[in-house]
């Protein structure tokens, strides 16, 4: 029984070592900008923006989750892997029917070395002119 335990332990340690070596330490998600400032915009105007990024490294980049800090901000992201050296973008739409200043964050989770990146949108929505 001890012998079987020893063999299983060695096999488990080997699997962990192989997995650790196969991680691409050069894979980084690199954004052109992590902040979008809408400035002052009128209520009901277009609240969309795009965050463009590049996949570096030698393995495909996979975005596992992109989530906004509140329901007034809706992100859309590519579900397919981004090949090394290629670009992708995350579209973010803010609800401009809400009047006032805003500062929202979007968390991007991936298989990159920088596993989580925080994007920010900010601005001020003024009431629609009558």
C-alpha cells in the first residue's frame, strides 16, 4: 500500500511540474489604453467605446470573463482565442440616460501573465437640452 501511495505521489508531482512548465510566461494582454474619458456628454447620447488590446506571447490568449462594476455598464468581448500578435477589442456601453458624473471599472480576466486587468470609464452626463 505504501508503494502504491509513493508511485501516485511521484506521478502527481510530475503532472504538476509539466503543467507549470507549459505555462506561457510571455503571454501578456497589452491594452492601447485602460481608461476612456467620455468628457461631458448629453443624456441619451452614444455611450459606447472600445478598448483595443494585443495578445503577446507564444500561445493564444483566452478572455475567461469580463465584468463591469455595475449594471449601467455592459461589456462585450471576443469569446474565441486571440492568436499571438493579433488584436482584439472589448466594447463597453455605458447607459447615458443616467445624469451625473460616473467612474466605472471593468475587470478583464484571462490566461495571460497579467491575469486581471482593470479598465476604467469616466465622464459626466448632462441633462438633455429641451
